């Protein structure tokens, strides 16, 4: 929970106080940290999201490692299980996979399994499963649309080649007819 709060609040990236800059503020191009240009806002948001994902992944990997040992797994309390639930609902696939693996480890023991049910982790897993199923459906539909477009492009290209070949045959036949009608002599090039 502490890691997630820090990640959400951006506390990990605040500089220490320095000369002329109060603690919690930074100077970027003559502007205070909160007064960034739009492009910088997008970059900063992307950087914060990447840091948030990395911190959550590190935290949940630690919980996964702890959950793999029966002695440690039995001692994991509500904060750890709450962190697992948060990780499952994070929307970050890499974090969700590791969190699900930790939950799987914890299900081997009766007390952690009961605590997982009480904490609503079963419901969280169901939400993740529903989201993954939805994503798979959307990806399958996208793939089908791309395949249809590819097939259509191939069909159009094939038809264009056939038309070009047919026109070339007709042009050759016309030229042969003209040559035959003209006494068989082919005019000399100039």
C-alpha cells in the first residue's frame, strides 16, 4: 500500500530541497514543476506511469517470492493481501500476472486462502479474467478485420494483374490484326 501511494502521488520523483527551490518543487526551463508545457506534461505523465509500473512490479515480485515459502506465506497479513488486490486491479498486465502467481502460491494454505476470499481477491481475479477475455475478443476482432483487409487488398491486386494481362493480350491481338490487315509489313521505326 505504501508503494502504491508513493507511486500515485509521485513522491518518488520529488527532488530534495536545494538553494532557492523549496522542498517538493523543481525548476524546469524557468517554470515550477506544476507549470509544464503540454508536451512536457505528456512526457512527465509517461515517466510517472513507467515508474509506477516498475515500483508496483518490484513490490508484487517481492510478495510473490514471499508467498512461495510456506512459512512466509502464512505470515502475510492484510496489507500484503491488499497490495496484491491493488496489483490485480492495476490494469498493468505484467503486474497482474505476477500478482496472480502470488495469489496462486497463497491458495495452497488454508488461512491465506480464507483471507484472500475475505479481501475480495477472488472477485478481483474474476475482474481481471473478464478484462482479459474482453481484450482477447477485441484483439480477435481486430485481427479478423486486418485479415479481411489483407485478403481484400490481395484480391484487388490479383484482379489488377488479371486486367493488365488481359489488356496486354488484347493489345497484342489488335497489333497482330493491324499487322495482318496492313499486308504483313511492320512499319519501320523512325
